[in-house]
C-alpha cells in the first residue's frame, strides 16, 4: 500500500521539480487523484497540484466550492494549458504549501484553457474570475512558479516569520546529509 499523500510545504525542492506530461491513465493514477482530493479537502483547499504532493506530473485537481459534499464541482485537469488570458484583476491568494500566508496577486480575469480528463476526453473552455484564478494558481505549480515568486519584497518582510518557520520545519524534517560527522572528523585529524 502506498503511503498517504500529504501537502509538500515550502521550501521542499519537490515543489520545483520539472513536471512531466501524464501519459496513459492507470488505476494507480486514478487512486492518487482520489487521494489528492482527500488531501485538498482535509487542508480546506480549492485546488491542489501534483507537485504539492511530491508528484512531478502535469495534473491538478480543483473544486471551486471547496465543499467535499459537492463532487459535481470537482475537476481533474490532466496536461492542462492556458491558450489565452484576458483582463487583469488583483485578488488575495493563499496556498496549501504556504499555510497562514495570503498575498495579493494579479491574474487574468478570463482564461481560455484546454485539458484532458481522466477518461482521456479533451476539454476546451473559458473560465472567469474565481475559477480562472484557481486555474492560474495551480498551473503556476506545474510551471515551478510558487507563491514565493509572486510575493513582493513587502510580502516577504510581512511574512518573514512564517517563511522562516517553514524553512526551519523543513530542516528539522530533512537534515542535511552532508553535515560533517564530528566523530569521523576527529578520527581523520
């Protein structure tokens, strides 16, 4: 049984790995997508990109309502791409990989997008406002653009403590492997 998925937090390098196109949809991919929705709802999100769970593929899930009792609003976007963007609107965004941080981000008000679903059916639609914002945010993850990259210098100052805590949390969970071993170094001297 595969380990349960969890949100990968900044500054984990998996958030910056190049994403590969999704090929054949297998039962394992379908299961992972179901698990992504669970993780997204558990963390009270409206979208979750594969890199946010340590999976470097071009896929994300979303439900603009954020309500797990409304599965009819769920969308799985496989190999999504933005064809066009119109208008410009500024709005607040958060990110599950940056808990407790919300910043103002400029996005296109309307996007023309294409993707395939889990059955391989192609889709081409235009989305506005909230759905467009979610799409653009999650597509950023597939392009290795994080909330960090959208922050102004002022945002980085405002959220310095939160960003530092995320870095410390990562270091505690993933201590550097190349730190010198004091005992070994003493033997070499």
